[in-house]
C-alpha cells in the first residue's frame, strides 16, 4: 500500500465547516469498540485520529497475485513419490506429470482390481460406470475419471500450475496411498489439499478484482489513539492505538493491531 495524501486532503476539504471533521468516523469507531466488547459500554474517548494510507485495486491485485504465486510454488516444488511407481519427482509439475503419466494414474484402479467377479463387465471401470449411483465410492470414482478424461483431451493447452490438474492428480495420489497404507495416508496430501483451498479462494478474489477499475479505492486506513475503561480490569483506564480500515463508503471493514 502507498500513501495517497492528495486523496486524504480531498476528504478533509470536503468536511470543512464541521467542528471535528472526523467526528463521523470517530462515532463509527466508538460503536465498533462497543460492539467488540459485546455491547459493554467502554467510555470511548478519542485522543487523536489520522488517515495513514489508501489501498487501491491495483495494489491489492499485485499482493494477491504474489501470494498466489508463492502458495502455488509450495505445491509445485513438492518432491515425493507416488505409490504405484515409487519414482521420486515433483509430483504436480508438468515435467513429472506428463500426459502418459496422467493416463497411468487414471488406469491404476482398473489395473489394480482386474476383472470384476461379475463377468458381464470387461473391467472394473465398466462395472463402476454401470453402477455409478450404487455407492458414494463408485460415484466419486466415476466423477474423477471423467475429470481426468476432460483434462487429457486438452492436455497440450494446460499450463504449469493448473488447479484442476493438481486437484485431480491429488485424488489419485491419495487414493493409492489410502490403498497401500490401509487408510493411513501421508499427511502431505492433506497439506496440498489445504493449499488448494487457499489457492482457489485467491483465484476467485483475483478474478473479481480484475474486473474493477485498477484505480478504484478498496479501503482507507486510519490510526486512532483513544482511551477506554476496561471492565475486565475493574474499569481501569487504558490508552490504546489501533488501525481501523474503512471501505470506499467509509464503513468499518476491519482492524489491525498497532505496532511501532
């Protein structure tokens, strides 16, 4: 974030004539302090208030993209082995995860199970699709196979770090580990899954912000120095400093602890 004094100046100029040009924002902070105390009156008293920063869409986008890249790299850099070939490599990178390799993962379950007892079906996958809704397992298996087949049809156009590919591949890695470890898979798969959840959330935020004017304001940051009577400390008076974040319409949207 960068300081934008000219914007803050514009805000202040528009409020000339008020006894305290920041009174409206102080009232909102006072209400927020009371709300944070679950409705207990804290006898809020302002000591000083100042605008310190402005966050624009383009700055937030840059930050999100940096976070996205860093989180994605933690997945792409994972060097481990799958339970079918025990070949160590960066399992989610395109260097390791070739089209042929993806087909191997797709067919692992079918090859492992062989021909089903019911000779009506030529292999386990034919059986699974014929009984797709018979159980949660067959439904999940069929869904994942269909996702894989879709990825295989457009594999040449996939870029490094494709989240669909990572998510689909992760399912096979964990499934093989479940099978070989008697449902006690390595914790690495859960860590990757958590990163994927984080990445999908970041991807959604980036997509939303990318549709906005990069010069639009997302938030204003203020620093408030104030006193309260803290009931937890027998109503002892405390002096606090805290950052309060306001959206473009000057509603409080968050707080940050003050650090020197």
